[in-house]
């Protein structure tokens, strides 16, 4: 990690404090992108998968995600950042058109391999 | 003299509270949150008047409690604003949780404290015990002695707090009523000179924390014991240590620019450079103690006084240098630290600091506590504190007076049976 | 005696009043007047606590020509004592603490037996002037601005012109009413002949 001052100025990066070697290089306070506090993606046993054919782009999943891991993409659809999604299922529960399903992580991995 | 064009420039008779409000105005603060509490109320009352009459350009927000006052300022400061408020006694205690949060977030908030005694029994008069309760919060703490110093210290506080190497909030404390409600001439420099003295407020927010939709960030999340929690706390202590040099520099620059010096910024020495008997004191009673020093000097006693201005960071090594030639040291507290080795916060700190150096390790430090809850401190009582030092040094014992409890003198204690 | 006080480095004043009579404001205005008259440092110490209408209260003032005022504790040996209300002389602690030259707001026929004959006493009927000039707030006669006029005459510390300036700066459109009453008090205050 480089100097936190430069990293802070950039729109797309934040000093990820876990990646510093010594406290001396740390910024004065721990800051990060929303949801980047720690490696929560590794906690997941089930993951939300969106059926974009049914999705109405209403944005409920984005609003309800307690960790802020869902972002609006350039296509107007909402995408999950799996590095930080911990698989809580709140988005699937709140989706008004039920286009999000929680898929077992092992099945999802298999699917990704097959793709 | 008072006929200057502006009510904000030149010499004016000001109550201590108004000096604080006028200093906040001069510092171009952008957000003030307020909740009234005696004896501070006049500070935010004056600011609201100034804002209402268009004489001050800032966002003035009335809050429902002191807790909200500080959380409001934290929000404003995170957004990059220069912020100010005032409080006292119980209000500061109620504010305590976000007070720690402000320091932990490293926000350069400045707050004036019209210090008052802590209840029960109910008390609203001068006593630094309220500030002492927040001494370990990470805030820089200045104890001021005159109306002019309140004004000047608030200006200096912004320059110190907003320094990138410091980035810690500041409290500027002064005795309730004894300074807050009394009036004295205060010299206010021209606005252009103050603007040139103070740092620019960055438009993009502070370096380490900002509110910017284009640069979203999260702060204040949980850190597990194995991650950098301890290290972030170390950084606060490091900033406190660095602040000592900044305070010295800023105080010097202020003196060069405006012609008013407050010792080295950390403390102010009065006839102590060749003194054998030195008393460390703080606040306006330290100013008053100069009278006792003068009269004892006239009689040939080599006495001196050091007025502590900066309580946090505590100027340990600097104090060691300032007292190492003394034969005995007294420390006067206008605050209580119940259960501490001496009962007084500053005397406990001074003993710890002097312990750290072989030159001062063997110095006797006699603790005094006085003026609690606004009790009048008389010049002859202050003279008596020096006389106690003479006795302890000559006889090697603590004189048994009505004021002595354990090994601390509670000067001015009422005990009619003894008299 | 007055001349001796005037040459002192620091002049100490004690003000006794009752809540609502403006004694606290008086201590502040007195400082303002002295400051404009060239005193280098001034300090007013309102002894604030439980102010309620009618409760006895105190204010202290220190005026210094050249030196910085370092003393913040209350005034004990005053050079001047101002008493806003003669009924305060019914309070033993007030009588006991009397010191310096005394300025008393009382009707002229007032019996002064309770004040030790060694004291120099000046009397002004501030209440009478205030009522006559309808200088009232919520039915309460204002006394402070008048007594400062009498104090000016008694001590010569500041002039009527300075009072005018201070009141103009302080009271906006009401300055004239206050000033004219102060002038009347200035002209009518009298040193009382006392048998020793």
C-alpha cells in the first residue's frame, strides 16, 4: 500500500488498512470503501444470484443490503460485490419480484467452473 | 479606544464568554451547535445574536442536548467545516461519549469550556474538575487565565488542531463566572491579520476524512483485537506528543504577529528561572498568585511560579527543565481527582513527570487543592502556600494545619473549631 | 480623603443591590466609564448566584490606572461602597462589611444612625428621580444609570460626557432618558454632614 494521502484523493481507491505492514504508515483513522472493512466475502455459505430477466431495477436490494455490497451498474441493473457479500439473504427476502435466489456456495462455484 | 468603528476590532470590554464567542467569529467558524448551560450560555447566546443580526456567517443549530451538540459537530467536521461550541460542567459530562468519538475520528473541533463544579451538591462556579473528567479523551486541553487569553487561545487552537500532524480537537477552558461573567479589556486584532494567521479550511475536506459523494468512504467500523486497534490508539498518543512542538511554534508565531506571548505556549514562567521555591498553578488564580510572588520576592524569598497553560499534552520534559534548579515544588489544583495519589490531577501528573528525570527525581512535590466550586482564593492564602513550602523544606515535615488531609493541603478549608 | 483614593493604583468598589435594580449592569457600566476615562485595566466581578428579584446581591469593581489587574477574588476593603437600597442596611452582614466612602440611595431625611459616624456618606434620592422621570421597567424604578451619575460627581473618576457616550453606545434610543436622569443625580448628590 502506498501513501494513504494519495490513495484518499483517488475516487476509486481507499487505504485498505489490513494491507499495511506497520502502524506508522496507517492513516490517522481506519477508513475504507463502504463494505470494505474486512474480508466478509469469505463468510458466505449461500450467495444471492439475480435473474435479470425478472429484475425491474427497483433498487430495493441496493437499499436493503446491510453491508452496502450491492451497486448499480452501468447497465442500470444491480450487481453484488461477492468479495464482501456475506450471504445474509436480506436482498432475496426484500426483492418485490423475487428475482434473487440464494444459491449454495458449492453449487454456485460449480456453475462458475462450468461457465 | 472603545470608539473604534467595529465592535469586533480594537480594545473592548468583554465578558470572558463574549471573548470566546468573538474569537469563534474571528476564526470564521462555519458550524456552531448549541445547548445552553450555566455558565457557558452567554457564549452560544452571543453567537446566535451575531448570526441573527447578520454579523456572523455560520450555520447555527440548536440541539436538544449536549450529546447531540457534539455529534452534530462531528458530522459537520467530517464534512470539512470549521466548527465550534461551548459547554460547562454537567453538560460536558453528558457530552462525554461523543467527546471521545471526536478525538478518535481526529476532527479539529474547538470547544470553549466555562468550567464549573460537578454536582452533587449542585454547583455552577469555577472548578476545572469538569475538564479533568475528559483529560484522557485525546483532546488538547488549554487552561486559560485572562479574558484576552481566552480570545487568543481559541484562535491558536484552530491553528494547532488543524495541523496535519496533530488533527485532534481542542478544549479551551476558563473558570466559570470568575472569567466567564467578569469583564476586562480585550484587544481584538484586525480580521485580515487573523485570516492571514489561521490556516485555510480545505475545500476538499480534511485529508483523512471527508464527505464526498464521488469518493464514498466508511469510517468507525469494528476492528477486531488482532487488527490495528491498538495501533490507531497509539497514533492518538503520537499526535499528542507532536502537538507539544506545534503548540510552541503556534504560540511563538502568534506572539510575533500580535505581540502577545503566553510563555512557551505550554506554560508561562513567572520569576521561576532562578527560584528555589516554585509553585505550579493554573487558571486565573495563577495570574493572581503573581501578587504573592512579587511580595515575597520583595522580602528576599527566591520564589517563582509556573502557570500551566497546556494540560494535555502534558509538558513533562519541559517542566523538568523548568523546575530542576528548585529546592522544592508545590502544585496547586483547582480540580479534584478522587482516589488519585494526591487527590489533585495536576499534582499527580507533576510527580509522575519529575520522577522521569534524575535531576528532579528527589524533589519534594507538595500538593495543594483550592478554589473548589468557586471558593474565593485570597492572595494571603496563596502566600501561605509558599510559606508551607518554606516550612516543609526547612523542617522536613508537613506543617499540621486545618487544611492538611493525608498529604495534601486543601487551602481555604472551613474549620471553625480550629480557628 | 477623596483625593487620597484617587491617587491609588487600584480603586476598589463594592456595590450592594437587590435583584432587579441593575447592580450587576451598574458594575459593568462603571467599568466601561472608567475605561473610557483612561483607566488601563478594569475588572467587574458580579457575584452571581441565585439572583431573584429583591434578593440582596453584590458586585465588585476594580479600576487600575496603569497596572494589570491580577486580583480576581472579591473586594473586601473597598474605597467606595455603593448601596442601591437603604433597606439593605437592615442586613447585619452588609453593615458589618461597610468600607470606604459610602454612596447611598435614600430619601434625604434618612436616619443614618446604623452607619458608624467615622464613614463619609453621600446621599442621592435615585429612586425619587427615577419615579419622577418614569424610568421604569415592569413597574420597577431603574437605579443603576442614575447612581453612576452620582458616583461621577462624588469621585470625579469620569465625567458626564463619558456617561453620555457609554449610554449612547449601550442603550440605543433610550440613552437620553437615562442620561438626563443620571445628570439629575449628578447634580443632586450630597455629602452628608455628620457629627463625629
